[in-house]
C-alpha cells in the first residue's frame, strides 16, 4: 500500500516506521501502533488519548486487539467524499490463529476535530456476539486550562446521558472521581475552560451502546470503555442483550472528538448522527396548542376537550397564540372514555374552530392482565390474541412489565396488523398529530417472533419505522406530526419530536427537572429531532397538583419557550385563574415569537451534578443575544450575575436590553445583574447600540 502521501487534499496518511502509522488532517491525528495493536488520538495538542484497543466477547471470554499476533493496515487507504466532507478511510486488521479476525475501520475528515470508527469481527458463518468494545483505554488527557474563575479550581467532569426519559431520570454532570455508565454518548469536560471530549454511537440499527467511566482520583481516568451490547436497569432490560449473528458482525459507527467548547462538541455529535441518517422532515411551523393529560388525566371527557378548543379560538388565538395560523387540540390517554358519537362530534367541533385534532397511543405496551391475554388483537380478524403478541424471553415466558405495561413484540405480524388498524383509523377520523407513549417497551431485549431480528433496538426500529411509514404524508394524504414520549433517545429518524424529560407539570421543581434535560440535551433539537418536546405547559394547575404561584406558572411557560419547542398547554381553562393567565401571557407576542422560532437555547454553564443550569442563551438573526435567567428557589429571592463575555458578547460594548415579559428597557455593559422573586424567570433580548 502507499505508506506516505496526501490522499485527500488535506488528510495525510504516512508511515513513521515499520510499525507506526499516522493519519492526520492538521487538526487531529490518529496514530496506529502495529507492534502492540493499539491506536492513539490527539487534537490540537490539547487532547491526548492513547493505548486504545478494541475487544469482543466470544465463547465466554473477552479478546482484545492487544492479544493478537499480527496487526497491519489492510488494503489501500480510501478517499472519501460523503456527508461528513472529504476525508480518508483506513482499515487496520488484527489476526491470530484460532480467533476471529478484527477489523478497525477509521475515518478522518478535512478540518474536523473528530474521527469515526467501526469495529468488525470476522469469523465463521455461525458466529454470534452480543458485546463489542469499540474503544477501551484509561489514558485520556485533556489539557487543563486555568478556566475563568467561575468554578474555583477547574475540575474534569463526566456527563452521564440516560438511555431514555422514563421514571424521572436525570442527566448528571459530575466532577471526577466518579464511576458511572452513560448511554449512546458521553462527554468529559472542564466547566471553566469548556474544553471537552465527546464520544458516542452515530448508527442505531442493532445495538444499545454503553460508555463506562471509572475514576478514583480527580482529573484522572482509571477506565473508559465504549461498547455495543449494553443492558441494565437503566435500559429497562431484564434480559441480556441479544446476539448478532453472521460471518461479519459490525459494531455501531462511533464518533469521538475534542472541542474547545464541549457544547459545540455535542452539537457536532448531533450533526454527525444526522449525517449518517437524516431526521424526519417537518415542513410546518412549531406545534402550538393543548394536550389533555395534565388538565384531566383519567377524568378526560367530551366537555373539557371541546370547551378548550372553543376558549382558545375565542379568547387566546386572536391575541397571537398560534403557529402558522394553527393550533393542535390533542387527546392524551383515556380518550376512549368518549363514546363514538362524542368523539365524532368533538372532532367536528375542533375542525370547525380551525384547529387540528391530535390523538394518543401506546403501540408497544399492553395494559391488561392474564385474564385479557385471550382478547383478540384489533385488525387481525381473530387470528391473534394479545397473549400471542407479547414479548417473551428465551424460555417462552413473558418479559417483565415496565410501569405496569407488558411489552408487545414489534416484529410480530399481529403487532404490525394492529398498527395498520390504528393508523388507518386515526387517518380516517381526521387526526393530524399523534403522541406515541411508553415507546421503550418496544426496545426491550427478548426473543422476537421474527428470527432475523435478534436485538431490542433492531426490533424497535422495525416497528417504529413501519408505524412512521403508515403515517407519512404519502400514506396519510396530509402532514401527520409524530411525537415520542417515554422513549429511548435512539433511533430518532421516525418522529418529528421527542419528550426530553419524563412528565413535567407546573411547579418550580418540575421546571427545574425539565431544564436539567435541556441543560444537557438541548443539542438534539433540529439535529436528531426537528423539535424538543418540553411536555404540556401548565400555566395554573395540573390535575394532580395544587395551583401554582404566579411566578411558578410563568417560569414554566418560559422554560417551554426555550426548548425549541412544542408549546402545548396543559390547563383546564374552565378555571378562571387559568384562563386569566392564558390571556395575559399567551398574548405576549415577543415571547411567543421566541417560541415560534423553534430554536433551542444553550446552557451558559455546565457541571451542576443532577441539577439544571439557571442561565440559557440563544443567538438569533438581528439580535445580539437572548438570555433567560431562572430562580429555582420557590421561597427566597435571588440575584444572578451573568457575564456577557462568558455569553459570547463584547464585554466593553453597550447593549440595549429588553425584558420581554415586562416590556421594560435598560442598558447594560459587561454583565447582566438580574433580581428574581422566588420561582421567577426572566427573558431578555439584547441588541447592540
């Protein structure tokens, strides 16, 4: 092969010796040590990761590339020109008699601080694997900058990303030492300097990916492993990860890179996923409207549904609460409490108001007990019962429930015919929005009816893609908005939005919980999904809570506005206090215009354990910056000081600052000092003078 030379315009592959190979682009560098079967990654002299090997578990033992006898570059480097840009692919092959071969496929692109890697294990036709460690090493170092003094002594932090958004799980960003497992992606970063390393899987068709991080000392890693085949309580699994079969078993494609600002790193990771598989397109505006769950829960009835549409049409929509001239009026669970006649009339009323009706379904969860296993599955003409379509383990037993719901096997023909039945029904009835709930049930490990599908993610992808195709504009004859709730983060390409948290109601603790998810998950908006979903926005009172204070309610609305965002209200507006707040707040066009942009705010800072950031920022055309500031203390006032330099503005410039809620104006230089009442949030627009 050609050992030295420029293969693409700005990516060079070279041999430093018989056993040392190098792939570099002037920014990042991969070095391959063919003597020991390891590789290293460095970037801009600020990140150094060495001693990296790959491994797999086979026939009861783990084998890693360092155990192999022969390590060599395989074939000629390949020039690339794809959605990542121009670059080079290099394959390193590891061989040892008696063991399957291991191929490491590396990809490096011009002017990019990241690389991609995929591991392929090559063996006999009947080989089966359920664990591949793509990268294992403890020797990751990020140059420690002095930071900016905001965090005292800057310490290396790790970010744990949860697998799904069930059971009020939180993101955690915590200083080392710490031991944790993140799912699909993770970051190591310094909060003060913002320097950080981001890694994660960018293909999501077969595997669940885990990232194990272990540290026993500050600023030092003792173990780091990114592997395919993760299962745990966090993935909701009780069964081991399924085996992947064949003569060539490939890991997910994995992204790894260093960034001067870890926030840019996670945004780049989101774009990398979208480059591998584009998100589901949505041509319409940000969905504004209402969802029934918070307002009524199991007491949902005809009168609440139609009166909400009437109220919004008559009293709020004329004030400017709409998006592209439309509102969605959405049923949540217990829509089946309405009779067929009530449902038909309710949908007529909503459409007469110019609104779009939305509905709710749990395609992969069954809520009945054993006495209902003999019930006929809808759409199957009596061919299948619910007991037959439930997911089972290797012994034929039904897999354990999650939150009372049993998993339906997404590969079972009865489950697919049930999807046919329901999608045809909601299209025929005129719905234009669907919330798909308890989706993690569809991704559980188990023995699936289709023998070619052997993992939970493959099964979930099979069922979800089938469902999305049934609701496509081509099939439905109109745009049909698809929203996921209680869902794994990946795969993402079959829905327009996903809830970024579990259920969120109206109290200040709910707002803080939601913003924890936005603090560490803002980057999913308009990369994986067109919109983040901050759940139903409660202005006054949830069915299951006491009424919120004035500032609590407005903070909840402010938080939803930042998310990027579905803006679906969650009140019963027959309560006058709820109606009064709707008229007062939803008529604020300046705030609603921020929500209508459909863009998510970035957190200004990170590193708060499992708590949320309290300052978020957004750059927008014609505006120096939007800044939102929160006080999560419901009992005490607070003063917050925001550095404009830290927010990316000129610290010496004078800015005109408008409080979008109050409509007041003032000037500021260098910093923003904000006084907040208990549970209050403020939203500012800064413009240059």
